[in-house]
């Protein structure tokens, strides 16, 4: 994470003022921006912005009980969108909603246990809304095979995302994300 941020700030990694106590999300001092971290078995994603940001990363081939997960954790509106889907289509739609919801919770600095069922975000939406507080956030989702990534933040406020694959250093894995006001996203 320090190498990713060092590349972003053009600093030596040891000079990055990162705070990452166990059990809390990593943070930077006031004036250094916001960061978010996500990982799966073979990759890590680090997102930075000058405003609050959240990122979630999952493998596209992750297997889980999609219908049961949605029924337990998703809003009624989210579940309604999923009703006609089955099999692989259902699994991918649930995964797309999951990464958007988890990125939103990280943007909010909330709790997965408390907030997961509060965030409404359909599988193809470019935003999410928290039903308990009416907070709204823009969502970018993109696939970089074999991963799906969601980034939550204000339109035009999402900075670089570092995607480090097992065995690679972050600066070699930087993915440039363009997040335009019209919520289109491209990864290079």
C-alpha cells in the first residue's frame, strides 16, 4: 500500500504518513486525501482520492449461494431486480451488487454488519443510496478479468486505483480510472 501511495505522491514509501492500526481502515492525515483498501486471494486494490472513497475487489469466479445471500442482505428493491435471474446470471448480478454495496460502506466509513442491508444499489446502477440516512454516492464498476472492482465516490472525485496482483509491485499495477460526470468508467 505504501508503494502505491508513494507512486501517487512521488515520495519514498517510508515517507508516506499511513496509519493502519489493526482492526481499523487505513487512513492518511488531514490534507493527504482518503484511501480505501480491498483484497481477495490473488490481488489487492488501493484507491486514493482527495474526497472520501471506497473500493471493493472480488474474483469474478467466486462461488457462493447467490439467492440466499441476496435474500439475507439485500434491500427489497435490489431483490426484485434479481427475481427473473437464475444460475450464472444471478450469481454475477449479486456479485456486482455486492461489490458496489461494500465499496459504498467503505466510502461511508460504516459497518458491513450494520449497513449492508441499508444500501440500495441495483446490479447496473451508477449510484447507491443508504436507506437509513439517504446518503447517495456514485459507483463505478469494471471488470479486469479475473476480477470485478467497484469504486464509490463523488463523480469526478475518484483518483488512481492501484491493482497489485500476486507477485507484482503496486506501481506496475496502477490502473488509471477515468470517472466522468456522466458516470462512465474506463480502465486502461
